[in-house]
C-alpha cells in the first residue's frame, strides 16, 4: 500500500473513492476488492482507524463477532492486514470538499489539498464526520481565526515576530512551542496544570527553554480575548494568582479534536439530523452512485455498531459492482471455497 | 438506587434516580439532562461530560484517575472540582450527589 501526498495538480481515476478510513471504510475496501473494484481511501486523520484510532485506540471493544475483546488499534491493524491484497491507495490528512456529477454519471471529487479524483462510485464512510480541532468557547474567537488564531500552522514564517500564546499540554502544544519559539517575538505556553501528556523529551526541551527565559510557562487558563474582532491584541490569563492581560497576536489553542459533519452537508444529499438517509438494500443515498455506510447513515432500525457497518459494506459493494461493471455476470461466491476469490486474496 | 442532582448554569436543578453501578454520565443521558454531551459514549475520550462536583461531595466522589486527568485537559474552564461524569461510578455512598453542569461543554 502506498500513501499519496498530493500536489495541487494531481488527477486520479479510480472505481471507488471511500471517504473515511475507519473500520467501515476499511472493510468496504475488502468487500469491493473481492468484486475487483479498486479503491482510493481519503481520511482527514494522518492514519487509518477513524474513531477507533483517535478516540479509543487502547480501549476494548467487546461486540465484534468472533473477537471476544479487541482494542480499537488492534481492530484497525487487522483490517489493514485483511485489505492488503487489494492494494488500496490511502490519502491521509486530506478531506474531500467537493463532489460534482459528470455528464456520464460518474463523479469528480476535489480535496482540500487540490487533489482531483474521477470515480464511478463514492462511498461515504465518514462516521461522525471530519475530526476537526476543538474551538475553545471564548467570545469572538471565530473572528480571529485565520488572522490571529490558528489550530495548525502551515508556514512557520507566517508566525515570525509575533507574540505567541500556545494553550495545551499534549504533543501538539509542545511541538508548536518548540517549533515556533525561534521565530516568535515572545512565546507563552499556557496549560491548566504543571503536568504534560506530551513526549518526555519535548517536555524536557520546553522546560529548558523556560529555564533560559526563552519561553514563559503559565499554569492557568485563557478566559477572554481582546482585539478589534479580527486582529487579536491580548488575551486574559487566569492563574492561581489572579488575572493578567497578556499581549498576543498569535494564539494556538490545542484542546483535541471533535467530529463535525463538515462539507458532506453541502453535497445535496438527503440528510436528517446530520445523518445521511440510505435504503437498506444498497445503502445508497438520494444520489445514485453515492453510498453511505457506518455511523454516518440512517435507516429505520439503524444501530451505530461496527458490525452493522460491516454488513452495510457488503451489500453496498454488490450495488457498486453493478454500477462499475454493468455487464459483468454476478455470481455470489464464498471466500472459503471460491478459487477465484482466494486468488484475489493471495492465499492460493 | 441513588438520587443525583444536576444544577444547570442558570441555577435550575434536576434530581434523577439512577441504579447503583451506572455512571453519573449514564444517569444524565438516561434522564435527558441538558449539557452532558458524552460525544464518545463514555470511553473517557472526549471530555464532553464535564461536571463540577459540589464541595460537599468532593471527598465522597474521589479524585480523577491519571487518564481522566489527562482527558480533562480537553475540557474548558477546568476547576479543582472538575470531573468527567462518565468516570464517576454511582455507589450507595454517592446517594444525594450534587454536580454542576458547566456553562459550555466543548
């Protein structure tokens, strides 16, 4: 398997684009692969697993058939192994922003990185939606986003000479503290406690910079922002000693990720309470050729279980097959006995 | 059964009864208590079931574990009395527990 890190002009043709590399998206690759459909899989996270990887990699799951207990990470690893024979192409840290139908009924998808996908079938397996950085509930923060408030930094140079405040105690907060300190006019790291979840060597480096007077570490919380509504001038820092105003024109808050439906909402699909309506024969949306499986879909009796998503993937694959290969004679086969399926799986 | 009182930021309160052994988050969800989102479903993975334990109940309800303390980093306006309600098991000793729901859960 390979990972494509797209440049802006890349154009990819494929049978199926799977949006979301969680368990259902991964298993969809398996079911589609058995039917000879080639997949590209896109995920906003930098690794496969979706919620299993992001929310509970080490936590046990007890309701996957035949696995009395499995962690989110183990389940992901096993699925990755299971789909290996089908050579899916992964596009991590990327999000599909646009879907347009072409004259022949196929689709043109564009990612936030500018990658263009031409595909006959789209499978939305986006779970609870895109993982997006949590926005601290500070009054007026939206107005400062992009000018003074950032949840990631694409160009370190853009932060040069700024009075920077980083909030958080994990790897993102520590990494950006270390990366931005050399270009910042001043850098303050704010965390609610003097205990960090980040890699020990990052914490050591940060503490060394604090000892040298190059970084200020403040134990407390940011409670308010001040500025003209677009350009931040200062933040209110609340510590055990009271409140102070801290000059800042760059604020990077790291409070983890949350799931937002994101661009899916704009694709003209039949939605209800942020879930995509599908039928229970093909798990197809209101748009022919666009399917939705796993936590993101809804139908009468829907249960948000991994095993339900697996079932949905299998039925979806049959319908996708009829779209990609309308003339192919379909014969249902079992992996246990079919020599052609075993050949595809590389076990024969 | 144990009684648990949830106090909203505006001062309104709701007392629910819940089985011993459930979590405070589950008691809230079962009774549609507002402001307890529990996005991750109780896996101690999101911090959207954040509550403030009433001072009188701090000793009885104990301290957060390291994992919970780590996850509280993702909550907003964390205080000494902060807990994630999905990590608070209801015991007979917590019958009468009072918790406050934060103004913002994110």
